[in-house]
C-alpha cells in the first residue's frame, strides 16, 4: 500500500488502533473518526493520530478531502454503512477497505501466524507474539488486546518475516487473510446475527482453512465440529490439554502456580510454568507454543521463559485487587462475553479460590447474543454464589423488542441474585461484603473498576 495518508472510520477500536500505530511507524499521516473519547483514543491522539468525534463531513481534515489518490480509508464493520464520512469517501472515488483487508495484505507479504476461534484468540496470539519477541525472532503483531508486557497491542520488527494476527470471524473478516500458520481454538457458535446458523458459522471457518498458503500448517483444537478443507500440501496438527499432536502432561498445581510439560510430535518440553496461572491458559499456552514451535525458529529455553513471563492482555483475567492471606479479598476482571467463555472464567476463579464465596457481576454484550444464548448464560452464571446482572451493552445494535437482561435473570439458579442498571454497580458492590469478585463482559463494565477498588480500600 503506497498511500501516505490513512483515514480510520472507527478509529477507537482496539484492532484499528494497532493499524493506526503501524502506519504512524511507517511515517504516514493518520486521522480518523470515532463516536466517543476513551482512554485509548486519548493515547492515540498523544501519539499523533488526529481523531474527531464529529461524524459530519466537515470534521474530516481538509487535506484528506479532494485527493482520493492520496488517501486510503479503513473502516470497521461496526460502523453503520450510512455514516456520513464513509458515504463521502465512497461517493468521491476513495479506496475504502475493511480493516481485515489491510491485515490481509500484510499476511500476503509475510509469514502470518493467524489465530482464529470463538474464544481464546486474543490470549493465544498475544502469547505467540511474546514468545517470538522473547526468542529474538521478532514479529509484527496486531493484537486484539493491550498486552501488559508491552502496554500496547502492536509489536514491530523491521527484520522478522513473521506477522501475528488475531483472525476475527465477525462479518467473515478473516477471509481476507492468507495464513502461513493458522490456529483455530474453538468453533462454538457466535455472531448468529451475521451467520444465522451454526452450519454457516462452521462453513466460514472451513473456508478460512482453505486460505492457508502452500506449504503452511493448521493447528486445530481436538474434537471441534469443524471439518478443515486445507489446500494440498498443508499439514494439520491437533492440540488440546490432554490429547493431540501437542498436549500437556504431568500438570502440577500449587503455591499459586501451574506447571506442566508440553508433548510435541518430536519431543517433550518440560516444566512450562504459566505467567497467568488459570486453567484455560494451559490450552492457550499449548496453542501459542505449537504455532511458534512449527516455525522452526524458536529456542526452547527462551520460549519457556516467555510463557513464564507472559502477563496477558488487559481485561483477560486481570487482577485489580489481590489481598494477601487465606481470607484476602480479590477482584478479577475478564472480557468473557460468550456463555462458554463465561463458564470457563467462573470455573477458573473457583479453582483458584476453592471454598470462597464468588460474586459475579456480568454485563451482557449485544441484544442478538443475549437473545440467542440466554439459557446458556443463565446456566453459566448459576455456577456463582452471587450474581449481579447488568443491563445489556448494545455496542453496534439497536434494541430488539422483548430482549433484556431479564431473559437471563429469570433462569439463574443461585438464590442471591440482583438485576441493576450499570450506573448502580459501584454502589451495589459497596454495600456487599464480597469475598471474591469477578467482573465480566465485553462492554464498559471495566470503567467502574477504579471506583470499586477505591471503595474497597476505604473500608
């Protein structure tokens, strides 16, 4: 891409932010629009991105107008098609592409390690990027979360042949990619507002496997319903915690640590210790390690050190409070927004704190997802001792008649449950004597955590 001016429609998204930083590093002029200011947009502005929060055409920087040959416009599918700025660019002959198309061009020019799946892709892609970086192989990594090791969702290398990309199945965006190594972590149905049926969702993943480059590889979780359709010459490897070409054995838990060995097709790598010691990260580490191992370029000792030093992305099982002692309280935040992710998050906390009372504050994300999975959300939340259920975070959607948090709430089995507006979350928690608090959701529930922690520390 030869453009020197890049305009981002939906500039405040975490995935868009990585590309904005990438083009800034390439010396491009970068501008864009988003709906509201956030900590991320403020950080991007400080770094040199010119962001406006006015959707009118008049708010587009003057030197981005009237020069379609100079400007590439990148947009997110979360933005409405009738957005005035997008309409202006389309009507005036600008090249307007999805974020995924830009990532696709990057994978064509590099050896792309592309991580797809209903859940786990942010953690596994971030861990793989950290492994390559720690092993001095390096990569250009475009991640779906702010990696705490680097306080960024972008890693850059001027010399590495590898790119690490979170392959998003929403709106079939990952069909733009050309992986060298593709990883598929899970195919539990999601985004049914886009796909309609589980069969269509699985078909989309099957097509993704067709896009792997000749001589490439697929690393896929055991026991998925997915039937891969890889090109001739592409090797398939399986993984899971307990079986597959890559799996764990000799798992040890104690003193707040999880340590295990990774069995590969050719050797056993011993004493892998998780930097973020939760059960689901055993599989995440196996998937990330497998992808990096198959490049043939990593050193085992450095990879072991990388997994141990991996701090995880923000909002992925992130501790906000961790008091010492057997009776110490804890506050953990997690991005889970699918019923299976929610169940895994709750079970991870329960295994870390056996016998302690667990309070879960959950913010459903999207009306359509709430409608499609209400019973499954209720079943997962029923594993908690106490539930605080918030109103639905709409994100890109308009309300759906009859769809509220109540359709989840009514089926939650635990006796201690309450349904509130998010504005009352801080006060509700302040008035409860919780032991372990887990806040969960992909919306803005995390914005309330500083005040929640402040109130706890004032007691």
